[in-house]
């Protein structure tokens, strides 16, 4: 091998090593890695301190309610006119008059205490048709809170009414849509729901 080529090869390796060392040193200057200690060994405070709250016992934490708040106590003083106003957003899919033709959703005349999936001439989803039971006050409360959570697979695309007062007003309005409205809950039923 020619002596000049050997010198060039050696100079190239030396230059690469020097550039690598310079890059590492520049990285240490730009991004110090001081694991809690400075260059002279002194303790360094964290640039972004994070406060952590330690919970003594995770078993004592109160779980969030799984479903809607009870509304039976609110029904006696519920505002039917406010419920009627809330129901205006439902008129695109439901009819509220006696004998009214079903729309995208079933007619809601005389719905309180009626069987679920029982309105004649309406094609219910398999989930709702097979759910069973009646549209009592608790069922209406749970359904109006979050329909898809109450009956998974329902075709009803409504987010729900989150405020207990709104649900009570809506249910009071639905109760009024009958020639013989369902009885209001008794004190015993209200006490039982509150437990």
C-alpha cells in the first residue's frame, strides 16, 4: 500500500473519532444528563417539579354512580310544560298525538307503563323487542338518561338527558299523554328508590 494512502486512511479515522467525541460533548452541553446532581456533584432541583398526591387507601374511594339519579321524588312537582318543550326535539322521530302514525320512532301516546316494543305497526330493533318489561318510571328514567347504555343495540340515536329535572319533566309530559294517566309514585316507592 502506498504510504500516502495509509496517511489518508489514518487521517480519516482520526477525524471521524474527533467528530464523534465533539458531537458527544456538544450533546452533553446542550442536553445535560444530571440525574439529580450537577457537574460538581451538587444536588440539582428538577426543572419541572411534579407534585404527586398519595391516596392512603384506594378501597375507600367513592365510585361514581353507574346510572341515572333517582327521579321518582321529582315527578310530583315536575313541569309538564317544560317536558313538552324538551319533547320538541323528539318530534322529528316520534309522534305524541293519540292515533298518530309512527315515524322513524314509535308513537309515544300512552307510553308510560306500556310494554316495551309494544306499539302496533312499528318495527323495533331486535334488542328492544327482546328486552321485555314495561316502560315504568324507572325504565323511562334509565332509557332517557342514555338509551344506548340502557338497551345496547337500540336504533334510537339520542344522546340522552343528563339532568334529573329534565328527565322528570319529560316523563311527566309523557305521563300526561293518556286518557287515563298512570298513577304517580307512592311514598313507599320513592323511599325504596332512594335506598
